[in-house]
C-alpha cells in the first residue's frame, strides 16, 4: 500500500505537467514576443519578512559586551599614550643633561675689558656667548 504523501506528490506533479502543456492565449497588449511577467518581479510579489526581534536579556548582554570592549579599548589607548609620554619625557631629560654636561665641560674666559668686544670682528662675536658665571 502506498503512503498518502507519495500519492499527493504524484498528483501535484501531474497537475504541473498539465499546466505546462496548456497553450497560452494572445496577450492583451498583442505583443506575442513578450514573456509573461512573473509574480516575483512585480512589487506586489515581493514579500518582506518581519524584522527579527531580540529579547531584552540578549540586548543587555550585547550592551554589556560593547561597554566592556570600549573599556578595554580605552585602557589600551591610555597605556599607549603613557608610553609615548614617557618616551618624550626621557628624551627631554636626556637633552637637558646633555646641555648641562656641555656647559660643565666648557672652557670659560671672562672678558673684563669691553673695548675688546668693540674691536672684535663679526666672526669672533658669533663665537662669544653671554653667561652668568656665578652659577658655575
């Protein structure tokens, strides 16, 4: 004995064959070369699915996850900024030490007679720097 689902499948297949063999009449427009429009191509044939709704718990989990991600991102950003700041600070301190060491190593000659400065040439004046010798 055959199952009812098999007999239904064969019946629908026979109906499909019959509908395929039915001759088409003349188009209302008279344009016989045009293909019949399919229901899917019409705007009325488009079926919109409803937006999937998520539960409140799921929304809260996603929100918490997003907040956690933002917090981690901020921590990383702060750490990188601190590292960059430390590098800049170290460079600045090194530059200050270098200048201080250069000043300690300089040979200083105090010019008491200002007429020598007036007689000096431009090239010599460029080499001369004014300093406070009391701090050295």
